[in-house]
C-alpha cells in the first residue's frame, strides 16, 4: 500500500492539472483514436490495440500459437476480449478458450474459470484486467497449482503485499514504458512527515511502514514517537519501489506536453500582429501544437506526438517471486516503434520461468510436422491444430510445418526420409553394360558371318545352286541382312536426336527390303514352275522384271510410311523419370506409337504373305527349290515378331531397347540360317551336288 499511496501522492495534483487540459495520461481505450468523435483528445499512452501487437510479437517470438484469454467481467474488458481474440485469429494464433471473470468471487464462478484453465491444453494464458482478475487467479492457485505461463497487460499493479504468488510466478507483463524522471527517486526516499506536515497521504504511508510518527507530530497522532531515526531508504525495495515509474511517467509527459503547448501558444500570440491585446485565450488554440508536439525531457528522452498520440513503447517485465515470496520485477525486453512498425528487443536469457517449466515453455495445439511430412487440418478444427502425414512417393518437404509436399526437379528424386532431393543417376543401354556388350558382340558376329556368306556366294556366283533362285535377289537379301545386323548399334549407347531419328527408319527399311527380296525370290520360284497351262508361260526376261517390280513396290510402301512418320511425328530423345526409382532413363520417344506399329505391321504383312506363297510352292519339283527354306525362315521371322509385341510392351527402360535389338538379331539370323546355310553346306561340303551333270541327271530321274 505504501507504493500505491506514494504514486497517488505524486500523480493526484498533476492529474488535476492535466484533466483541466485536453490530455490523458491513462486512457488506453482504442475508441479515442477516432478524431471525428474526439477531435481534441490527446494522450501520453498508447491504446490497447498497440498492446495487442506487442503480445503478438511476443507469441511469435516463442512460437506460441495455442493460447487462452482471461479477462475481467466489466464492459471494457469484454470488448478487449472480443477484439483480442479476433486479432489473434487473424494473425494465425489459435485461441483455445476466452472467458471472463465475474466481479463476484463465488464458488461457482471460481470453479467455472478453474475448469477452463485446468482442462485446457495450452500453456500460455493472456490475462487482461485489474487486481480483481489476479485475485481470482490467486484463489484458483490455492486449490491446485496450475501449470501455466501468464502474459499480463492492461491496468495491472503488482505489489509485494498482493499475493497471487504461485499463479503469476515467472509470468510476463507488457507494461507502459518506465521513463526516467531525474530527481524523483531521491525526493521520494528523503521525504517524511516532518518536511511535509500538511500531506495526510504521506503520514499514512509513514505509519503503515514504521508504526510510529516523528516526535513533532505526536501531539496530533495516536501513535508513539519513533525511537530512532527512520527513513524510506531503509525499506526493502520490493515494498517501497521507487524505480518503476510507469504511470507516473505518463503523467510527467502529460504535464510536459501541456507546458510546451501553453508556451508555444503564448509565443505565437505575442508575435501575431493581427491578435488584439484584449482578446481572451481559448483552450482549443492548443490543438495545433499538441498534434505535433515534440520535446526532450530532462531525462534525455525524445518525445514526439503523432496526431495527438505518442509513439508506442512498452517494457516487458518478468514477474518473479523469490523463496520468501519477495517480489522481483525485472525488465527483460522492450517494444519500440521504428517508424514503420512495432518491434521487440528481448534478452531471453534474463527470463526466469515458473519452476514448473525447466526450459522455455511451449504452447502448441499440435507439434510441428518435421521435414518429410505435410500438415493436414482436422476437419472443422482451428488452423493451429493438425496432424502430420508422410509425403507421397516422389514428393518431399524440406521445412517444418509445410502445408503440402512438392515434386523434385526432373533430374532429382526424394531420399528415403523424403526431406531432400538427391541427384538421379542416368540409365540407358550403354556399350559398357554387360547386356550392351553381349548384344554388340552378337550383332558384329552375325554381321561378320553374313559377310562371309556373301563372299562365298560372290565367289560361286556362276554355280548352279547360286543361279537357280535368282542370285541378284540373294545378294540384295544378304546386303540388307548385313545392314539389319548393324542397325542395333543405333539402339545401343546414349540416345541422340540423330540416332533416335534413324534407328527405327533404318530398321524398318532394311527389314522391308529383306522380306521383299524373300517374297520376290518366292514368286520367282512359283513362276519358274508354273507349267500347268502352256499359255501362261512367259519368257524369263518378263519373269525377272516382274520380280524386280515386286521388290520395288513392296519396299516403296515401307519407305512412304517412314517418310510420313519422320516428317509429321519424328522420334526424339527424352528423359523418363517414371520408369525406375532414382534413375533418369534416357530413351527415344517414338513420336507416334501408331506409326511404329504400322512399320512393324507392314513388315509382318510382307512376311506373312511370303510365308503363304512359299508354303504353297514348297512341293514344286526341283533340285534347288528353296521354297521350303523360305517357308521356315518366314515362320521363324513371324514367330519372333509376334512374341516381340507383348515382350516389348511389358519391358521398361533399357530392357525395352534390348528386347527390340534381340528381336532384330534373332529374326535376321533366322532368315540367314534357313535360306543360306543349306546352300553353303552344298557349296562347301557337297560340291558334287552343285554340278550341271548332277542337276541334269536328277531332272531326268524326276
């Protein structure tokens, strides 16, 4: 009570002076900011909304997003509660509860508020109001110790003889800035009733502290004279605080502002020649000076009014009760305005939290979602309350509390924890792979074997077995097989624009030429033995021209398809990240899958037609009739490519390329083996069967 009486002693005369002028040192109601309703209202304290911003900065600094609000039950507190709740929600701070404390400290009311506090999961409660609110917290804490950290603001005055000790220990108070008033501390410490015998408030404060009066005042008091010399300097600072001049400093600024405004008004009146000497002074004339008043106090603080209000400045005070319930109020931070917005300067290491919290308290509805997880809101819940869901495959989050996962770049993929992207390895059927080496070796071996067979046929081109079935088509077929054995080299290695463009076109054309040659050879056999009707016989020259024309027509059809494909939808290299996890597959996009299957289908049609014609001509009598060999070759060819389609569709990445290369090599090898190996056997192993006499003798026998 001594501190309270002393503050009243200092502020009461000043408040009378200020209240006779248009300046307030304590009205923080935000309604007064409306200059249409209160054009001549000025104040030396910020409004309540500035404290809202200060509280928001404090909550965000500690990461508290799950709070409760507790206010007094008066009309002003109800309005503050509603505005504060909306303000916090707009700034993504969730409010678990918001309750008011009735003026009646009934058991029912205490129980209601206590249930709200004890059943809540938040560790932080924002408290607004007067001593009544703190008294109720004291009543609740006497029932059961609450594990809460309170953030107080408003009109709180905390004194050592006022004891909501356990509940408020370690809490934080957002208070008006404590200004420096030079000389006031010594004045308060040295004052006594003998110096100021006409001040009854000072005498009451003296008696309440020392239970005696100075000897000169014994005659007018019921108390005994002090036996020794007493002084306010001997009191415990926690009982007689002359350091924290918060509201007193606001009064001090109000007096200063009024004095400066009066001074400026007086100077302006003396210098204005238009003013008449007898004109009376009016209070409204101070408005022009109070709106933008600027001065420096004796303590060195610069004060500026902006539209009649000083810049917001608050102290953050840590309320601590020692072992003997001694009060300590330590300033641990400041809220100041930098010209654009309110900022917080905090010495966090100086804060002493409630002993129930061994470290900085946390007040969250839900724990943070770690990297690799994304937040999902509870249906119908508050935005601070969520649950964490692992990121789906191929997506990551690399920060806490991310609302959604995102895909990695094309050349990267998620790690196992899905909290970072790592570089993908590139994959394609290369010459360094075991599979690639095997296919290259097979292709070169078959190509070399075909070249040897071509050499044998060239060397024995005038023998009956080479001449019997049109050696020109045999040479064309062998050359096309050589190219087809080499074409897989375009499929192996890193795909490029040129290799993708050429590989399918060359493969399609060489196979079409090969199959067309086989068809031409088959038709030649049929025409050579068509002797059923003498009128149908044509000379050898016409038969040869017909076979060449058939070769050109069949090959031209495939050429037209390939040209159309390459012009309108050509193949191109691409990166495929969906085939194999953690790899980028470099492959050729066919451009038009339809065109690719038309090319394969066209070859299959030619092969099927050749198979049918050769099958029908397999029993024609002749020593070197190769229709049966062509039948087997086309059967192998068709079987390979019919099996290729499902195998190709079920393969991925480099294995898809390997399937196509194997199909090319095996089908070409089947044609080579079935058509040319029997002839090479006769040429090299049984040369006696490759003589004109033998041919003539066998024809005579037949």
